[in-house]
């Protein structure tokens, strides 16, 4: 199973009441339809104008509305492809100043509980690295981790049928590299911190499985289940997270276009720029329900629930009408 992730928007927090969202979008592509989808995508890219590409790579920010719709219709032909948005409204989530330092403090407290000195030292070193990150980097990695969690959670359900059994043999989580230098600080920190967050968050919100389908013989259960202890997240993620350049990955290019469609819609809440019809098309591939995940809004500081519900009422109606 292939999981691709890209972002759109500036993750720097606000000091005023201006509307601002930042977005991470995951795209889940099962191996058994990847080549078919990529062939269609290559033909789509070939027909784009030079103004819609950077060098030879398609860019969501440059895509015309008409071609954005065409792109969405290609995805709509493959309901197996899941679009997973994680959207943080920075104009409501304002209690994010110093988030990096607060996380550093939490890690140092966690290190004190480690029984082994080696593990304690590793957590302290992780805390030191995290403390050197900017708030915007911390916010971005929090949002990315949330998208990882939702992508895996929904894929377990929507890719549970027998036709997807071989797809669970190998899992790859591929993130668009925003820095030119490989193995940058945020990449190294994320691979360690991601697993810690996912383990903690999944305790509060356990992975849902279908009892009649996810039996002991299901390939996901056989490979990733730790009996009563739950899902082995280490086996799922450790060694399977990579940061790649989008120029070398059709999957990341698809995620880039999805993220930008979402960004445009979340900044056109009254549909003045006619972005909501495109958003509606894209969301046909989103597995979220009204009660679970909604339209993908997240709250790192757990504030602003009523504001979010009122503010995004039209997007909610468009998605579920």
C-alpha cells in the first residue's frame, strides 16, 4: 500500500484575525491499481499547458480550474484511491506560540520515566533537537502525523476486502521533501516523534476494525497485530517512512494537486472564486463521514470547536450534499 503526503500553505501562526489554513493531504493508492492510475495521470500531465508546470512537473498552484476538475474526475474513476485531508485553521488555533519548547519540556519529563539509561538519553536528545525547531516546523509535523494516523485508520477499513490482501505485504509512507538537503533535522526528528505520537493518540482513539472481516487470517492482522496489545505501529512505520522529491514521484505530484485544491477551497469559504465545485469532486474520494473526521479539520490546542463548525458550514454541506 502506498501512502503519499504533501502540504499546502504557510504553517506560521498568526497574530491577527486574518483567515488562514494550512493543509497536509494524504493520498492512499493500493498497489493493484497504481500503474493504471499513473498511466492516466501521465496522459493528463502531457495535455497540460506549460503554464501549469514547473519545468516538466505539474503544480497544483498553477493548474486551471478546468484541469483541476479533469484531475478530480480521474481520481473519481478509482474509488480505491483515498484522499485524506488534515486541515489546521491557524486563525482559530492561536495558542501555538512556543509549541516547540512545550513539546521539548514534555519529552524531558517523559525521559525521566524511561527505565533504561540508553532510552532516557535518546529521548533527551530528541527533546534537544525538537527545542531547536521553529513553531511553524513543529506545527507542520503535528499536522503531518495526524494525517498519517487518519490515512492508516481509513485504509484499514476501506482496503479490507480480499482484492487488497496483497497490498498489505509492504507499506510505504512517502512525504514530499520541502528542503533540498536530504536527512534534514525535521526529517530525522519526524521519524522518531511520529511513532511516539501515533502510539499515544491511538490509545485515546483506537483503530477500528470490522470483526467479521479482520479475522486472524486477514493479512493485516497476521502481519501487524500483537494479540491483545493491539496493532504493531513500529512494524508498520519503522523503516517505511521516506522523504522524496515530487519531481521523481507521480504519487507526490497527485498529492500536491489534491493539497492545493483543498487549500483553494478552504480559502474560498463563500465560493466567490467558484472553488467549491472542484472541492466537491475531489471529496468523492475522501472516506470521511459526518461524525468521523468530518471535513478533516484538526485542533492541536482543542479550542474553537463551535467557531469551526459555523465557519465551515458551507464546505460541510457541499461535501455531504
